[in-house]
C-alpha cells in the first residue's frame, strides 16, 4: 500500500464578506487572538484582516464563557497567539459555521506522493491520508498524483470513496493496469 499525504502549506484564506469594501477574502495573517475578561466571563476572538483594504474583523471563539470552564493551557494559548491554536480554531468546522465563512484552500496545500511508479507491477494500492481537512475530489487528486487524465482515472481506478464527491476523509484506491 503506497502512502499519499494531503497537507497544508500555509493557512487557507477565509471567504468572508468585508463590511468596508467589496472584497470577499480575509486572512488570519500572523494569527492573533483578542481576549476580553469581564469579571468571571471571557470573550475570545480571532482577528482576521481583509486582504484588500486591511480592515480587521473579530470572529467569535468564546462568548461570555466562564473562565473556570476553559483549560488553562488553552487560555494561555489565546494570550500567546499560539500558532497551533490559531490553526485549529480556523480549521474547526463549527467555528466556520458560527462565523459564516468558508475556507479558501486554493494554493494552500500540496499532495505528497512517491515519485512515478506506474511502470511497476499492477494493480497498485494507494492509501490517502489527510493531515489537514483540505476538501478534494478523489478523481482530481488521483489524476494529479498519477499524471493520468480524469477519463483514465474513471476507467482504471477502483476507489472505496465516491470519485466525484468532495471529501476530506482518508480513502484508499487501486489502480488497474492500462491497456
Ligand atoms: Zn475590505
């Protein structure tokens, strides 16, 4: 079984309408949180910036949350702008839904696949693993990884996941010999 890995090369942009200009693209930039303590309650936001006019928006991470209910390490991460915490919040689907944005993965990920091996023995099995939740269509990813046309992929590949349905979950496929 050959291992393929899908991983991010940087954080994706956010598709998010700017209130100050017509742009619909924002970035976390260096990654900053803002924490506001009000008695025993905390508000935590992730700050994002319009890529066009630089206007900053606050996306809600925690809203009037009792301080005691937060893990101290997590809280420390917000104060320190921990890059891992920025990434995990940004990539959390619940956070995205709550703040009404989608992720724009264009140019933000890569496929790590062993070099060409199509001349070797067939059939070949490949296991695809996702280190980051990049939405891909298996058909496209396999075509890219093998250097095959999409028609050839449809003809020669048996996949345990629907080839044309976008997924971010691991899957395996088998490549059958060509003609
Ligand atoms: Zn803007």
